[in-house]
């Protein structure tokens, strides 16, 4: 049967700082055909080529402004895409370029432009635009207010924007079709497929000696999941939301992307947000900010030889507390400075995918010198478009789900991706061994 829907396009991002507020990625060639998506964005999304099914979260709302995938236009032969009519002569410009241009505007200008046409209304209300404005405007923290636009508008108090009871009103636009805008919603509301979680081929060890770890894993540069080696941590018993918020209080702020946030404000954000790339709390100075946090864990015995230690206070950042909601995580990367790493889950669970140094993950495009990496915008998008390709690879990735109380060893040079399957708290540390 001929595929009536347009292909959902794979978007890429570069892991480098960019001045453009919107930070919209460039587009790769189409990767993943979607053969049917219902108008109300519910039920199943079927992939024609592989007959795989994608499930939308039961709690997922429909798209805020009624955006539909472009292929649905074929089901309404009498319809005209309001996206094109509302943009006028700019309708030939790609959605990505439109958003790149809008990313240079401030909040007031976006609010004015939203009144020009229904099409501009949809584009100027694209949440990543407002997310970037919030993160640039409130580097000392913010209180999330249900959406990024509402957060920005309520905090700034712009009179030109329609506010009622602290919530930015919105309406749905009929016959607006855009794969790019729809995919952002799709990736934020897609369930992790069971087949993405079932492969567990990492070696698991409990109670091995340091000598065995060094000989069988560290020296041969092989991942391993270690069980039982942090059972004595106070952190494992104590660290939950209530304990951490009380301990850290209102005076301590942690690094969350480009901003600093109080822990209670971050949890307020993570409780409400539903977006493609949730912000990750990733702080390298947590033990200095709250010394008790540094006293409630210790480096597992396997990783205590660390040549970086000779640098003393001059060593680069090497340890982090990591907190994030389901869906947050890190896309494919290699740890810097030829370091290995260990990651201990204290609460929650994480899905790991690792490739050896000589295997570049599908959909990942490092620059020749390795300084830059282009990859899909979100982790879910990588799973949608590229995970299936690894089934037939001779060198399959190492995969596992790391649960509370478990520690994963990530050897030097290994590509790795991690996504939180639920709200998770973890400690990670990079080190250099012999």
C-alpha cells in the first residue's frame, strides 16, 4: 500500500554552543516512514516498513494548537494547509528556517507577530522559542508555570499578551499541517517501546575483587554492571525528594542546563513539564555547596585509583549529582579527556546503550576531529529512527537498565546514551586509571 503520509524527518543537533536562541537543528535525510497517524493523535502510530507500533502515553494531551502531521492533509483533499496561507510569500521557507528566524526575536515581538495570522500564531507559540527566552532571561532560576510561554509572560508581565489567572490562553488552528512541529509533540508524548527496553546483554557482577575488575573489565576496556557495591551508602537510604529539599533549603542552587535553580523549583518544573528534551539537573559542585551530600556517599572500591587526583584543585570537573524526570538524559557522546566513568543510581532507573570506540552509533555524525557531534534532537527520536538498525549489526550495542543500588562502569572512549525511565537521582564520576 502506498504510504499516504509524509516521512517524519530526522532532525539533528550539534553539541556546541550556538548564539541563535531557537537552536533549531539542521535536517538530515528522511529516515523513518510513518504510515498512519490519527487526527486526534491518539491510539497507535504504525510504521509501515517494519510493521512496528508506537504508543502515545495515555495521559498525553492533543497538540496545543491542533498541529497535524503533513500526511493527514491527504485525507482532506478539500483542505488547504493554513500553514502556507498564513505565511504568505514565506510559505516556501522550511519550518526549521522560520523558527531559526523567530529565534532572534524577543518575547514582545513574538507576541505582536502572533497577531499577524493563524500560521504565525502557531509558529510564535512553539514552546522551544519560549524555553530559550526563559533560560536566557532567568539565569538565577525560575518557577515553571505550566508552559514555557506562560513562565516567561507571567514573570515578565507583558501587557500585549493575553493572560488570565496566570495562564496563557491558546486556541487550536484548523488545517495546520507540519511534520516538524508535530514531531516535537510526538517525541514528548511517545511511550518507550518494550523492545527498546528488553535487550540486556551487559555483564553483571556482584562481590568481585578489585583485581578481577581491573583484569576483566578496566584493562580490556569492557563495560560491566556492578551490584551491591554501594549498599553501605547513606545516600541510598536517605536521598529522596523530601530529604534533599529539606537539606538543601532555599539558599542553595544547582546547575540545570544554563541556569541555577533551587531544588524545590526544579522539582516543580519536572512535575509539570512534558517536552521533548527535559532539563537535567547536572551539578559538579554539589558536595561543595552542600557538604553533607559529599559525606553520604563514597567512591566504590573499584574506582579509587584516579590519576586525575594528582592535579588537586586544578583538576577539571569530575563528579556530578544528576536528577531528572522520565525522558531526560544524555544523547550519544564520548566522555572527555580519555576518562572512564562510573554511574550509580540512587533512585529510579536508567536505560543505557553503549557502543565500543570503533563503532559510531547510527544517526550520530562526529566531525573529523571529534570536537563536534551531530545527532538527533532528542533521545526518543534516536530510538524511533535508528535503534531498529542495530538489530542486524554484527557488533551490537551493549545495553542494560541500571536500577537503584546498581553501578555501571563506562570505559574510556565508549559512545553512550542514557535515558531516565522514571524520575531518577544518581551520582557519576569520571576518572583516569592506569
